[in-house]
């Protein structure tokens, strides 16, 4: 019983904490938070005595939330401002969703008063439909009016957002879908990408193709499109200039190191001898055997093949309408080829396990300069992608 006492105390503490949290939400006007906590607690064992506080608070929080929402809707409707329609619509939706979440829990019995908890449910469908129709018309009229008057991309983006919301609440409304596509097109920044190699090293064509293949960058920007191959008839807003200034390739190097290792190891067994040189006999009359320890030595020769390439450049953004330089970012990448192999002379049992794994390796051919430059491409792409994702035109 003593083992379970701490668990019981923890359970009581959590329960009391939840009740106090619900009370605080209710007393500070956070009715939906109080409702959410109560509903979660009443999903299981709703008839237990310990759940009574949640039933009482759920009843009170629901009544107060409905009263507040109705007063808010009444005030907004009296204002007669169509800009309030979205708030009114969402309020009706919340009122309906709130009572739909409570319905599965019913009935909820209040023991102290000997009655079921009372919830004044209403059918808000007509209000929701009417408000949605008014809101849809308002959104469509506002968006089409702004579309006709739009003078900058930000206007088209506002039109796009309003129409996407309209399509969400009223799918297929008028010509919303085609307007969404047109607003998105006109609100998009189109960027022409140019790559310049101002180094003395020829860049492999496959590397240039990889760097300019923006479909592999995993970009997810709604309002910016990069084209490495300019499309006819497309008016570009900006130019992204990727300039490579230096490509430094180190010579092929083989670094060596030599270690002398010594270790005591078990090499078979031998009979245990006493002080007189006689074999020791145990209680069962058997000769006692012990490990035979020997000292082994080994010379370890390790070789490290090393070659590195360093690419230096920058990324510039220009406004093609004003011909101004907007920003510039340094670009640097390094790729290192390194291969370690080893051999030994002597008893390899003197070597540690980490050295033994290297002993099994052999020298490999060094990559060509072209391959080294190409292998630096993945890091270059990551650096370019980082610049793209951080930069904002507006």
C-alpha cells in the first residue's frame, strides 16, 4: 500500500491543479479555455465524483461564452460594417462547434443538485449560411475592385489572400479560381539567375547544370520564382548573379606517421609453479593452469592521403527595373578528400582496435581536379540555398 501512496498523491495534485486552472480561466473570462479543459477531463469516467467540478464549470463557462458571443454579434451587426462579416461568420462557427463538442458528453449529472447540467443549444446553420453568403459577396467585390486598381505586387498579394479565403469558405464562387491564378502571377517576383565563372579553372558542365537546376533546391516560396533559363515573354523583376572568383586546389599530399606499440597479451596457458618450481595441485588433485602472458611489439605506419578544393565567390541581387544593386553576399565552399590507410611490422596484437581497422585499408587513387570541383557542388548548393531562403525582396 505504501508503494502506491506517492502515486495517489501525485494524481490528487494533478487533479487539483487542473481544477484550479479551469477556475482561473473561467474567472478571467477565458471561457473557451475553461471549456476545453473541462471537455478533456470529462472524456473518461465522467460519472466519477471527482469529475463534478468540471461539469459545474463547463455548464457555467458555456452559458457565459454564448452570452458574450451573442452580444458581440449583435453589436457588430448593428454597426452595419461589411468588414465585420468575417468576424461574425467565425463567431457563429465557433458557437456551433462549441456545442457540437459538448453533445457527445451528455448527459452530465450534477450530484449535489440532483439534476442534469443544462446547456442551451441552438441551430446556427441559417445564421452561418446567410453570413457566409454576405461575406463571400463582400470578399469577391472587394478583391475584384482592388484587382482592377492594383498598382504594385503587394496589392495583388492582398487580392490573392482574400480570394483564397473566399475559395475556402465558398468553393467555386463566381470566377474565383481564375482570379486567384491571375493575382498570384501578377504578385510574383520573377528572378533571372546568371552564373559567371571568373576563375582560371574550367567548371565541369554537370556542376554548372546542378547549381542552376533550381528544382533541386527544395525552395518553397509562394511569391518568388527563380529561372536559370529565361522564358520568352516573361518580364523579370530581379537578377541573381552567382559569381565564382577563385577555385584553389591543393596538391596531392600523403602524410605519414609512425607509432611503436607494446602490449602484454595472453598467449595460451601454462601450469602454475610454486616457489620450488613444482606444479601447483588444487583441492581436487588437478594441476592448476594460468594464462601465459607475453609482451608483444609492433611498428605501425599510417598514411593519410589529402587533397582539398576551395571555391570563393559572391551572390548579388539587382533590381532590373532600376538597375540598382540590392545586396551582395559572400560565397565560400570547401571540399576535402581524405583517405587513411596503414601497414605494420611486428605482432599486430600490440595494436588497438581502432588502428586494426585502418590496417586493412589500402591506398586509393586521388580524385582529379575536375572531380574535386564537382564534389564541392553539394556544399555550394547548400550555401546558395541558404542565401535564397534568407533574402527577401520586399
